[in-house]
């Protein structure tokens, strides 16, 4: 079983870890790493699986060398199935798959990055067509991903949606000592009201909207603090915004955290301001911990959140709307128990990890035959 990945630490890598842990009795996994850089996800996944570097560098010559590298390595591995989560990964393993007739399952786990939309239309259609022809199954993680996937030369007969899964046991009870340690590290007092967000510091996560809202909120209430949990290439830009607005005491960039359950435990409102999401794990995890959630009204997110029933939606880039919603919830926080319960029930109904793993297991066996 081979999986292609960029191994940034995000939703796809969490998905990999779930498969590696949850299906280890059924399959032996190897993970193919496309990106020359190694991050936290590489470190975590290496604990469960052999990780093979292809060192794809994004050039035509680099593509050629990575195809040869993948071919040689796959011949040694001799997989029964290839599960690829990237279009580039699919291209790299395709020659081996064709020659040795090893089936491929492709995953579409996002609404595509802006870089893919800048491709030449003919090239994009060609790559999607190759994906469609070469894949035995194509698995998406939300209705929005499915809708987009089926407009881009994919076969309806091959497509299947499997929602992301959350292991509720991991979010049932946080470690009290870990919570105290987090509070002490960041100087959080019992009087502080915490707004939290979890996600890589990337443009698509649109953390700037949270900082803009924080500027408005801080004028009205200085007891409200903002914690943005994650790390990434946008960190310097976010730090500049915080400094420019004088929000150093109100907005904290925590960096990567392994104590996510403890961090989520102290959050009063979870905020997600992404411009695009395939199916946001962080939001579903916040629901699993019965957190009030405010998020942008964009596809996939608005499949999960039903406004004022299990969470709250605001329009993308509407900083005032986000700030005002935070302040309204702050004032009426004690009357929000029904919304928290409905959020948790949403996870039970649609995003339980056991259902997710059974569907993947059945799909893998169906394709292997």
C-alpha cells in the first residue's frame, strides 16, 4: 500500500495517520514523500510507516528523475495498491502502475489550490483526464469536493465521498496538567475569554481576517484574547500585522503544538476564516469538543455548519461581521449550550472515525480484489 504526499502537517497528513493507525491490522503501508523538505508530519508518519523520499523539485528535469526514482522504489516494494492524494504524485507513479498493472485510488481532498487554477486549461484537462482513466476509484472528502471533481473530466461511476473522521476518544478528556501548563506558558488568566484558531499559516487559511477582527474586538473588550495555533510560511506577515495594530497582548501565534486537545480545551470560541477548504479537520475537532464555532461561509464549511443551529457563519473578508459575532457570543455565552450539543451531534452522525475507516478498508479491498 503506497500513499503519495507532500507531508505538510495538515488535514491530509492527519488522514494518513488515521489510516496508518486504524488499518494497520489489514494493510502494510509505505508512504512516498514528494517534497524535499521534511516537517513535523514526516516525523510523525515515520513512527508508523517506512517513508520513501522522491525529492520532487518542481522542474521538468526534476519530474523525470522523480518518475525514475518512484519506478525503481516501487519495483522493490511491489505494492498491491497505490493510494495517491496528489496529482503530481499520480504522474510519478503512473508508469509503474501501467507496466505492472497495479491499481490506483486517487484522493481529492481539497477544492484545489490557486496554483492549479493557473495551469493552462488544456494541460489541466489532460491531467484530470489521465487521473480519471488511470484510477479505479476517486475518493473525495466532502460534497463540495465531489461537485468540483465531477466537473473536471472525472467519472461519476468511479467517484465516492468519504467524510473525514474524528476519533472522539482522543477529544473526550484533556489532561488537566497539560491545560494548566498551556495556561501558564501563555499567561492566560481565569478572566480571559479565548478565541482560538488551528491551521497552517498559509494564505488559504486567511488568518489575517482574524487579526483584523481582533483589532475591532480589542477596542470593545480587552479581556478577549486570540490564539492562532499552527505554523507556516505566512508567519512573518501575520507578525507584521499584529505589530502594526499593536495587538501583541491580544493576538498570540503559538507555533506548532502537539498538545492540541489541551489547547482546544481552553478555547471559548473556535474561529476558521479559510478562503477554501476540502473538509476542515480542525473545525470538526472543535465540534467534537463541543466548542462554539464561527467560520466563513464557503463551500465545505457551509456543509458542516448550519448557521445558528450548530455554529455560526460569516462572510469571507467581512471583518466587522466576524468581530460583531464574537462580541455577541461573548455577551450571550451562557445561553449557547444547545448549539454546542448540536455541534457534537453533527460529529457523531457524520464524522465518526470508525465509519470512515470501514469505508476506506472496504474501498481498498474492493479495488485490490
